[in-house]
C-alpha cells in the first residue's frame, strides 16, 4: 500500500472544559477504537473519538466512532464538551 492510498485513524479526547486535540494516530482502525474506548474511561475525560483520513488527500476526513465510559456511542448522539468550541457550531 502506498502513501497515497493509506488510511490513518486519529484519536482525540474531550474534557469538560476543552474539546481536545489529536493525541495519537494509528494505521489500524481497530487499534484506534480500542485506544479511544480505553481513553474515554480516564479521569477527567468525558469522551474520546476516532476520525479516519486518507493520508495526503484533502476532503477525506470522516467520523469513525466515539466513546464515553468505555462504550461506543450512537453516531448521532449529542457530544459532551463545551458548545461552539469544536469543528462544528454545536461543539461536535
């Protein structure tokens, strides 16, 4: 697999007063989700999410999953965190 067709998966954690930033990047979606599930149980973390990207390609970002208290959450469920500080106006 060349760089141009390599999918990567970024994980970031959300805290009550901060939306968070990318903490780690994985080449494997399953590993990224396992890390996010575990990270979502850490003290002070209200959620952790996984986003997929096609390396080197603009416009390929997509939400993969998000976790709270170690459990995967429904894709459309409201995200925790401060409103208006995320990528989208509702804070998601």
